């Protein structure tokens, strides 16, 4: 009559019984062994739904017999699985998969029988709750066949058991191929859509899809089944469920991991508005933000997707995230890298539209703030972040308005400062110089860069990195543009080694037309400064040696440089001794284009007119004959220039004393 005593007595009795029988594990093993016979009796009987009203009926595959009433054999199998399901809850994860042969047999015959399949799902899900046990269970049972029972399943618990178990094993290599078939993915996707209101089911299905995306075939099938649409509705329906959103983000990222532009564009169109909303909802979690930013980064490799993102307000949300998590290095770097990608559309018109939206959303200001916060730090994270800022600004600053924003934000000074202070960090200097180079296309930026000593920074960096072709290109481009302002000549006036570096560039990279052109443009502009002209004349040997192998444009610049130098009397000895005159005559004697011939003849005319000693040297090197060869050129401008040069030679030599030529030799 005492409730406490009676309940305790029953509990003690149960414990004693289990101890004597070997515990729950032994009881389960015994029941599983007994299931073999029960299943054998019911193996041919399956439950199906009628086509007319969807009512359940039973069919015997061996005898072809059908019945509306449940056969006793089938009822016994269902009852036994019900008991096993309850028992499994007591010892989940403690069952030896080797004893599950009877369950595998049931699954092989009754996978499409929703009544039996739902019980099997509950039992198998309990058995496989431990990862190690689930792994072994895959070897015993064809767990993927559980999906077949979901086609006409309506019970949420049944579906939940199936997708929870499959989610646990979907990451196993041996299961990915078995689960990633068109039939199974299509069924799971439809189940997810049909039960969209049930978060746990949706979360497991999306998680399964994400794990299957390691196989390209499964990705193609998911696209065919329109999984991106499912992700869209999952993100909308369960916007507050962060873990489900995380799995959706992962799935979307993996769907676009390849180089299929059409696939990337479609996934981006489907989920971008929802991901933007998710960023706002879960902005307090930096890890979630990073995951979304990486997904956007995958989208940004496709030009049209860039516009899709920036037009849906991605910029503003990312800027807000950087302000909120200013101390999270990975988030900041991922955000900056994303800004760089969003500002790098290959189509010029599209790039201009996207950059305008990036500016409007505050991308340049955000990158500038991040750059400023890193300048005082010298740890690895800060340096990597500074480099990412440089790369992002480089992509953005190709646009005129963006370049103006960079200038207005004081980022020219920040860039030069970092390149100067962190000169021992090669990667950072390379990125900084690349940014300076593109900024020099903007007149206002050139003025700001000049005031903070960018020319000296570029020249010094160039001197130490002549072997890096791409770096040399960026540095010499920047220098060629910077020296258009006279104030930048000071950087070379006080350090001749910087001029030597320009000559070294010609020797090392003369075969690159662009690099040679930029180097010679810089020298021509610097030669206008009399204080630098003499030092440049000492480099004429490098110019002369490079000249015969230069492309047309840099070769004409080389001769223009010699002409500039000839106007300064102090340069005469160096020009002759360094082979400047000989280089001109070689161009006249060899195969050259009309523009090169015209420039060479014009320069020769300037030299001869400048001083009788030049004329004497030209004659001594048989220059008159070289000039005469071109008097009858078919290109009229070349022939006219040749006749003019001959007239100048005759006039100068005929009316001036030859003088002493020993010094010139």
C-alpha cells in the first residue's frame, strides 16, 4: 500500500533481473537474435498505400496476396520493433553493430514500408548515436535505404530519426557515394520542403547536403534538384536559428566551390538576400559572420554575382560587422579581402557600377579605418591585414572616384608610411608598391604621394628587388608617373644609387617593353633637371647597351634621353665615352622601324648641332655614311630628317674648328 516501497521494490527487482541476465546490452542482443525469426515470417508482407484513397493495405510479394487487414506476421514484426525501440533508448550507443544483422535484413525487405521503416529508423538511430558505433553500423546495414521509406512518410518522428542518423554518417567517405545519388538527394530535398516548418528536420537535411558536396557528382545532382531554392526558404523560415543558418551557409559555399559561373550565379541569386538578412540577425557572432563573408567571397569570383551582392546591401552589412568586431583579426581580413574582390569585376562598366555602390556603402572608409588600426602594431596578424588592405585598395583605386576617396581618406600617406616602416617585410612592401603604382594615375594622388616621399620609397625598394619582375613593373610605373612633378627629382638628386637602379632595370628587364618604357620615361623626365642630368649621363652606357634590343617605343625614348642630355655641355664626354653616339649609329645601320630611324636621326642632329666635337666623333665613326643611307627612304619624314642631319654635320664641321678630341675618346 506504500507507493514509495512498491516502486522501489520494482526498480530493485528490475536491476537484479538485468544483472542476472547481463544487463540491457545482453537483453538487446537476445532480442535482436530473436528478431531474425520474426522477420523471416513477415519478410514477404509489406504495407503500402492504395492509389485511390491512400489507405494502407498489405501485400505478400511471394503469394501475390493482398489484404486490408494487417497480417499477424506483419503485426508481430511491428510490435517487436516497437519493443526494441523502447529498449534501445535505455542502452543507446552500447549495442554491438555486429548483432544488427536482423535489422539489416528488415531494412532490405521493408525499406519502403513506412510502418516498419519508421520503427527501424528509431532503433537504428538509437544504436548509432555514438560516432564510432555509427561507423561500424554502416558496414552492417544499408542505412541509405532508410531514405526510401521517406517518400510517403508523414510522421515527423520517423523523418527525424532517419535524417539524424544519416547526418551522423554522411561525412564518412564510404557513405557519401551511397547517399549522393539522384534518387536519394531528390527524396531528401522534397522531404525538407514538405517539412520546412520543422527546424530539426531541415537542419539535418541541409547538413547532409553540405557533407555530400565534397563529390562533384553530388553537387551537380543538388543543383538539378534545386537545393539552392531549398536553402533560400530554409534561411527565410528559420532566420533566427543560427546553427541551421550556419549549415545553410556552408552548403551554399560548397555548391559554388568549382569554377562553374552559371552555378555560382544561380546560387548567389537565390540566397544573397537571405544571407544579408542573416548577417544582421546574427551579427554578434564573429564566427558566423566570417562564414558568411567567405561564402560571399566564393560568389565574388563571378562578375554578375558581384553586382547581385553589392546591390543587395552586402557592403553596408560588412562595414557594420568590421566596426562591431574591430578586434577580430580573421573577420577583418576576410572582410577586407571581400571588398577587394567586389572591386575587381573584369567588365569595366560593371566594375564602375559596383565600385560606386562600394563607395556609397563605406567600403573605402572601412578599409582605411582597419589600416589605421594596424599601423602601430608589428605582429603577424597586423602585417597580413595591412597587406590585405593594400590589395583591396589597389582593386578599388582603379576607379577615379575610388582613388579620390583614397586620397581624401589620407590613405596615400598611410601606404607610404607602411612601405617605409615595414621595408623588411617583402610581401608587404610588394603590396604597398603595387597600390602606390595604381594611385599615381590620379593627379591628386600624385601630389599627395610626392609630399610624403613616395618616390624615394619606390626607388629604394626597387634597388633591393630587381629580380622580382612584377614588383619592378609596379615600382617603375609609379616612379615614371611621380617624376612628372619636379619636386620628386630631389629623391634622386641626393642619392645617385637610386638613379643606378633605373639603369639596372633597363639591363635586367629591357626585354619587357612596358618596364623599359617606364624606366626611360622616368629618366627622360629627370634629365630635365640639370643637377641630375650629369649623373644620368653616366648611365648612358647601360642605355646604349640595352638600346639595340629594345622594342620600338622604349628605343625611341632611349634616343630622346640622349638628345636631352646632349644639351648640357658637361655631359658630352660621358655621352661619347659611354657609347651614346655609337648606339645611334647602330640603329641607323640595322633594321629599324621608321619611328626609331626618325628619332635616331633627330637625336643625331641635336648632338651635332650642340657641339663640333660631337660632329667630329660622328664623322670618325663613319656616321655620315650611316645617315646618307636614309636620304632616299620611302618614309618621307625619315628622308627629310636624314637630309637635315647631313646639312647640320656639314654646317658644323665646315664652320667650326675640330678642336681636341682626346677627352672624348
